[in-house]
C-alpha cells in the first residue's frame, strides 16, 4: 500500500516539475527577444482607434510589435477577474469602462501600474480623474468621456407644438411629454412616448442623482443613498414614469430599438449616442437636436455622465516603459484624438484638444447644430464622484430598489432607508 | 528477509515492473482529477472561510456563513431555485413523456420529423435562443402578448413583475429541455416489448389504461434518471435568468448559481461565493440522498 501511494506521489511530483520547467523556458525565451511586444485588449471602435494609434506610434518606435485581442466588455471583465486572481494571463494594455476600474484596482492594488507620473490632473475632465483615481493613486489613463445631454426629435416637437428652449425644468419636460404623446405617432402608428426608461435598471436614477451632484458613495467610501438628493431623484423618476410619458425597455437591444423604430421623442444620453443614432436610424437625419438636460426645480443643476472608457496597464507587463509611452501617446496626441472623435465618436476627455476646429463644427444630422459645443460645456460641470470596490454590488441592489419603487409602488423614503441599511450592513460603511 | 537482486535494480526498472503497470495507465486520470477536481474543491472550502480585501486574503472564521444566513437575497435565490425545481421539473417530465408516447403511436406519420423538431431546441445556441425568447416575451410587440390580446386577454409585462418573469423563465427552460428528455424516454418506450401491449389490448385495455398500467411502470427507471438529471440541471440554472431577466425584477428570478457568479466574478467576493457554493453542495447532497431513498423504495 505504501508503495502505491509513494508511486502516485512521485508521478505527481514528476508531472509538476515538468509543468514548471515548461513555463520557465517560455519566460526566458521572451526575455531574449529583442523586439518589444505589447498585447492590447479592447473592443469595437475603441480597438480600431488603438490600432490606428499603434500604426502612428510605430513610425517613431519601429521596434515595437502590437498584438490586438478583440473582446467584448463582459469578456474583458471575466478574464480580468480570473487573471488578477491568479496573477497570470493578462494583456499588457487593457481597456475598461470608466466606472469599472475602482472595483478591480481597490481589490488588486498590485495588479495595475501606477500612472501618476504621466497623467496630468488638470488636463482632463474632472469626472474622468475621479474614475481613474483609486485610494489617491492614478491607475488608469482617461480616454473618452460621456457627458449627457438631451437628444430630441425636432419634427415631433414641432408637431406637438413644443419648444425645446421652453423646457427648463423636469416639470416642463413632463408637460411637453404629455403633448407629444397625445399628438405624435410613430411610422408604425403607435403613439410617440417622450423618453425611454429601463424600470429594472439604475441608468436614469444615476443620471438624476448626478445632476444633484452625488453618486452612491461619498469621498470616504461611505454609502450615501438615503440623502435628500437620493429621495428627490427617485421621486422624480417615479413621477416621470407614472405620468405615462415613458417607454419601458429591457436591455440594450430594446434601447436601440426605441431609436430605430422612432418610438421616442427624446433620449437623455451620453455623447456617444450620436454614433448609435446615426447607425441605427439613418432615416432620421436632420430631425434631431440636442438640448441641455432639464433641471430640478431647485435650480441646482450639475452635468451628468454615462460611460466612456480608460486604459489601464498590467503591473506584470515586461515592457512597462514602452506601454506607458504608447498609452500616453495614444491618449494625448491631438490628431489621433480628433480622428477618433470624427471617425468613431470617441469624445476625448483631454481638454487641450477642445480648441481644435472640429469641435466647433455643425453636424448635418442634427440640422447643422453645433452639438459638440453643448457637450463640451456640460462636460466641464459634471461633478466628480467616488466609485469604490463596492460599486458593482451596490449597482445591483440599487437596481432592485428602483424596480420596487417604479413597478411595485413601494414608498420612496422607506425604500431608500432600507437600501441604505442593507448596504451599510453589507459593506460595513 | 533477503532482498538479493531487487536492491541492485535501478529506480526506473523497479517502477517499470509489470505489477505497477496499471498505475501508469490510471495516472493521467488521477492527475487530472486531483489537479482539476480535488484541488479546487479543497481550495474553495478554504476560501469560504476567508475574506478578500485590497489584494489579500485573510481568515475570518465563519463570517461568510453568518452573513450568508442573514442575507435576504440569498434566501430569495434559494426560494426561486426551488420554485423552478418544484414547478418546472414535473411539468417538463410529464410533457416529455406524453410527447414521447404520442410520437411513438403507430398511426403517427413522419415520426422522424416530429422527433427531430422536438429535439432541436436542446441543441440551439443558448444566447440565440434567449434573445429570441426576449423578443417573443416583449411587452409591447412580442408575439406571445399579440396572441394573448388577440384572444381577448390583457397584455402581460413579462419582465417587469415577479410571477410573469418567473414563468417566462420556466417556459423558456421547458421549451429548451423537453425534447432532450423526450428522446431519452423514447428510448425507454421502444424497449418495452410489443407483446405486452398486444396482450393488454386483447384484455380490452384502452389507451389510458395502457399508459398508466404498462408504459409508466416500465419506464420508471428512466423517469427517475431524467428527474435526477433535470433536478441537478435546475439547481445549477444560470443561463436563462442571466440572459433573459438578469435576475430581476428585484431579484425575483435570480438563482443560486447566478448569485454565486455575481458574488465571485462581478463583486469579487470570492470567499462569500465559495460559502454559497458549499451551502449548495450541502443542499444537493441532501436531495441526492432523498432521491436514492425513494429509488430504493
């Protein structure tokens, strides 16, 4: 019996040494390589933009090779979780959505390279600096921003006798919405709703909360979801939802559908929505305008933001200096940023490029309106909020509270009190 | 005892004897089993007593389990999972049996066609099928609501309230897995000798009597098999709520599997997720013992 156990054990040991021997060999081979290789993880248009940036970068740094791996956001996060947990298998440069970095970087402070030396704080929109700064350290390079404005259908507004410049507050917005719903019809004959709302998600609530200047957590990471602002935002969302001017949607495909089917008159969304509208509803060219988001009656009105990505560098990369050099180049070169903006709608958060003439141009799709100026102005007044490692979990719990209020008629004050106490007991703060 | 020759043999020759040969043969399986099964099982047990914060794991004793037993979402997930189990498994197995019997009936034409088309859903790509169901269940322009309102009923907001959302999940899983169970039961039906039915017919048994007194008792072991696999499948349910409802509205459709995934890979609480995993192991263990008891009886 002992012999057998011994044998199995030896076999195990042999196989293990074989494995480690393999990995060692690989390691030394890469070091011998003269050429530097950078692996980049990204998605969709961001990937295309980075490929274009790499071509330009190679002109001055011919000894760099790039390997681009395309994957969706979900895929990147799934790989990132496992890669960070095992400390292996990550790309050198990784694209992340802005609000996601804090979760990973605070759980794995050793996982990402600190970029304090190359990110100049004053050059970027403050909201983006909030996203890349985790526990006082900069772990990401800000890329595109998502300032939110109200996209609206000029033709529907005209039909209903509604004037965009007269919509100042959300009250005005609801009244206008009722007129639109009563008079306009979609190409397929249904009444036009004023705006799309996802009753089981937090998107609209977060937008309203941000307009009042707050997020889920304060600067110390304490949960602040039972504040006056939170109650106010949720009450307003309920009011809009109950007024019958909202079209419910479930998931991104249905959201796009509201644009393609022309079933809504307005969409409060980030600047990148321009690309989606042009792509999904080319037949509506010239029928769109952009206006400021309506304000809460209090007059307090910050901007809001949704989405926008950033680049992080894997701390275990073998070519840290080159990776940093490339990221800084791709994220601050004026021509590249302008190209990314005109080709793919990637709206830069690097403020020095805003003086470029391209941002002062009008857009025919929006009846010649100088839409980008609107977004630049909004971008400057978006408050900086704190995302913590608890953001992802809070997002789900807050979503369930929004559902309770909108779909199950739960009391707003009670719901936010319960939400606050649930999260505090879970996160300990 | 004299050792003699054996001592002079090299290690390799000693290992390479005929007596040891079987161990070489099973070694790959054993190694793979240890590395990919035993190690994760043991490691996740250790993890379930740890907490992961700011890049380091630390032992927290039973904290994860204590928090878990106070976690309302965990209970919701547990309730949902058992609801799916208790409602969906009997419906699906019953349906599979009935369809199998009808497809096997002598006067049915185009048997191969029926079999294939009923089996087809279980090999469709998951995301494609879930997206199609999402469109079918859409509150405003979905086909299901169109039929309901054409028949004079009120439109149902499938994904925005508790019970319709749960039933949308049940309908989807039933559509997907009935055909799979039907094929297994069909194999069982075909194994029943024709003579049994003939003699029953001579004794004057009709369709119903044949079904309850011959078919069901004779496919009982296969019914048990499909019930056990479906039970395990339902307990591990993840894909449908993940794609169709994202566990919503208000956690009404979340399953334990999805809650575990969220805690581990979305919230990065690996310790807590492992604790959920171990509670699940415990529950599945009890259920399996129960099912074996029933089988013995």
